């Protein structure tokens, strides 16, 4: 059984744990272990997630498979991008699934859910940044209808950046 819920403060620990693990699974070989670990320790803290949850424009959603949390998404409403001329667009900041849940069609279910939430908030499209070497993610986003519209250097640490595509889906 698949269940998707909007995250609240009770879900902070799950987001922190899944965020750290999935970032290592998808980006662990993109930089030194030290840089990846520093990024994780800075990004996936209870305090940082709580700040996000207090922001009315940020929404986290958790997806459960057979009563076990399998991943989460983070969207930010009304976030413009220099590569896109549309206003009222959503930034898909994260859509992370633990590797053990690959193959259960959870990604498309979670994606459809957040697109519905975005549209209900009068958004006209969705954009994201994706590491150019994350071919699995690029293939997924392309299948969902996203197109590459620009480039972005994601600063992982003070000394390391990863090249990213900016991808956009217009509704």
C-alpha cells in the first residue's frame, strides 16, 4: 500500500535520516567524502528542516510503502528562475527515494502528488536543478515531461561545485 502525507514537525527525524542517506546514494561519488559529509551535516539538520516547515511556501511530503517511509519530496512555491520567463512557478527542490524502494513506481506517484499540490496553489509550472551525471534522475524527469532550459553550478562546498541542468515542466 502507498500513502503520501504532508510532513509536519513529527516527521523531521525521517526527513533528516532519508535526506542524508539518499544524498549519499545519489551524489556520494560527486565529490570527496569530506565534502559530501560536510554538506549533509549542514543541510540535513533538525533545525534546518524545522525552519523549512515553518515557511508557508515550503512543502515536504513523505511517501510510505507498506507502512515504511520510503522517501520524501520538497517543493517551494513561487520561486522564479533566470532561465524561465514564467511567473508563479514551483521549485522542485528534492524528490528522494531510498534505493531499497526503487522499482515500486513510487517516484511517479510522489511526483504526481506534488504536481497536483503545485497546481492547486495556482502555479504555472515546475523547475529543478539536477546534477548532469545523475542519469537516472534526468531520465525520470524527462519521462515526466521536463526539458533542459539552462545550467547551474551547485556549490557543494567551499572548494567543490557540481554542474547541474535546470529543467522545466510547464503545466
